[in-house]
């Protein structure tokens, strides 16, 4: 199983975006140096996030890393042009020597729609047609024809440049729990990236089984994660920014404020939060692997602004303490299964 990180580049204020992005590059450098497999950068168009252009950030990271795979997490495809998305990530692929990926999704916020002149009533249609065009660009070769769709004129036999190192350029489909999206990923032969940021993980097992019954093969799980030397330290350091972020989103969406009791329920052995000591976080990843048999796990280390040094320490513990435990436990499980 691949193990890695992703970030939305949370910042305390818009004026701090540049500093936060430089910190993010340093976090990716550390992850690369410690042998993690994947680093992802999300896309948001809000004052509390510094990364509205993931490909630009990933290009900076590509120049400072050597082996870690680089992905968006996610690219909000409904409000972007698929040709430009392909070109941007083909550029990252060239800069990185063939390490780029696109994680395409609808996004969890809607600011990009009015910002780029799109109607929310076209939410589903925009995503479906733009995903179809992106896949044609990825799978169709150097010259591509497109019949056109709403808000996107067609074209005939045009070359798309630059060409990526990887052929095809990898595309994952990111989903939050919609069965139709899961079936779409399988029907398009796309790897599935499932975000589990609330509820009990067991509740998502049926979605994974639906994906596999529909013909899907590759699954990634994305979850809120934070590691410290002890469980108590992890909770103390992570809770303030997490509570502020989730409560702010809750106010926008009509949810009550997050309580300490809800936080601790999420941290419990069957909860969705991987916040604790190295043993606790490793055990949760292994437990979830027993449920999902997934191929990739990506940890979102910051949910709200976090002190940079704490984030670096959490990444270090994840790479040097959690990952070896997970690999050992999964290998032992395979050996036990083979022996029986």
C-alpha cells in the first residue's frame, strides 16, 4: 500500500499565503526525503487556503524533490478547462520526470463557480462533460478531436502540448460518498479516491464493494491525520485548529459547532480521525485496510492553520514510526493468510 500526505495549504490570513506555500514546499521536501510515496495539494478559492492553483505549487515541489509522486487533491474540474488542466499537469510531469497525477473531483465548496462564470445549476453536466474531455486528452494521443458540449466548444484534430512523460497521465476520481460517483469511477476504469472525514469508516465499506462490483480495481482513502509522541499530545495540538475549521464550515452549512466529545468519538478506535500516537494511527490504518483492502492512504496533516514545526514533526513521525508499523503489520497479515 502506498502511504502519503495531502494538504489544502491552510493559512491564518490571505496575507500569509506566500509564507504558507513556502512551508508547504518544505513539507513536501521532508516527505520525499523520508521516503513517503505521494504528496497532494488541494484547490480552494477561499481566504483561508493558500493553494488555488495546485499545478503551480506542485511544479515548485517537483523542482525540490526526487521520487515522491505529486498529485492534485483535488482539481475542481467542473470549473476548469480540461485542456489547461492536462497541459498544466503534463508540465508538472515533465519537471518531475514522470511523477504527476491528477485527482479530479467536484470539490467541497462552490466559490469557483461564480468566480469563473459558471452556473451551479449545471454542476453535474459540467463535471460529466469535462471529465469526458479530460479522459479523451489523457487517452487519445497527441492529436485529439472533441465534439463540444455546454460551455466548451469543440475542436478537430488539434495537438495538445506539452506531452507528459507518462502515457497515459494518471487520473484518479475523487468522491465523498455518492454511490453514482463510485459507479462512474468504475465504469470509466479510473482509480477511486474516497475521502473519509466524518462518520464511522465501516459505513464506507459498501461504497468500496459497489465500486469493485462495478469493475473498479484501485482504491485510495484520504483522511484527517495527525501524529505526536503521545495520544494526549496529538489531541491537544490538533484539536484547536480542527475545531475552528469544522465549526466555521458548520456555520456555513447549518451544522452545530464541533464539541470535544465529538472530537474524541472521532479519535476512538472505530472513528474517522487518525489523530494519536504512532501506534494508534498505525492501528487505524491497518484496521481500515482490513475493511477496504485499499491501495493508497493519504493523510491530511493540517485541518486549519497549524504551527509549521508541529506539522513537520507529525510528518516525521508518520514516515518513520507509523509507516514502518503499517508495512510490518500488513506483511504479517499476508504471511499469516498464506500459512493458513
